[in-house]
C-alpha cells in the first residue's frame, strides 16, 4: 500500500474511534432516559393497582349485603391506600438514585461535554429571563 493510503486509513480509524466514543455516550444518555421512563411506568402500575384495590374495597362495602364481603372491603381500602403511599416512596427513592448516578456521570468526549454544558447554560439563561 502507498503511504498516502495508510495515512488516510489511520485518519479514518481515528475518526471512527472518536465517533464510537460519542455514540457510547449517546447510548448512555438514552439508557438513562429509558430508566427514568421505566421508573415512571412502574409508579403508574403501582397506582393503578392501588386504585383498583381501593375501589374494589369500596364497592364491596357499599354494594354488598354479606358481612364477610364488607369486612373484606374494609380491609382492602387501607391496603390500597398504603400501596399508593408505598408506590410514591419507592418512586422517589429510585428517582434520587437515578439522579445521583446522573450527577456522577462524567462525559469523556469534549463535544458531549459541550452539549451538556450548553443545555445547562441555556436552562440558566432561560431561568434568568423569567425572573
């Protein structure tokens, strides 16, 4: 192979490594967003279940003539409320964990770091404009 061809190949390999590093950071950022959305979906599932249990208990109390169904309803209502409270506590704990990982994240490429800095700068400028 000729020397100019070797140099071109070297340059292309270097560019490829830089692009792979950028892509890895983009994948990391997207994984973080997927984790946040998964946490929110989990919260919604817990709340949906809590609401179903609470409403089921309420229906059992209001519309049944049997004592055992009323007792079950009286038991289900607080269980549903406790489940709803638990879901918020669990969601908030996971959200704090996700945020702590986000703050600990250190971008490796300069362009990725610049894009994060410009987003933060834009957010600060936006906040100052509102004040």
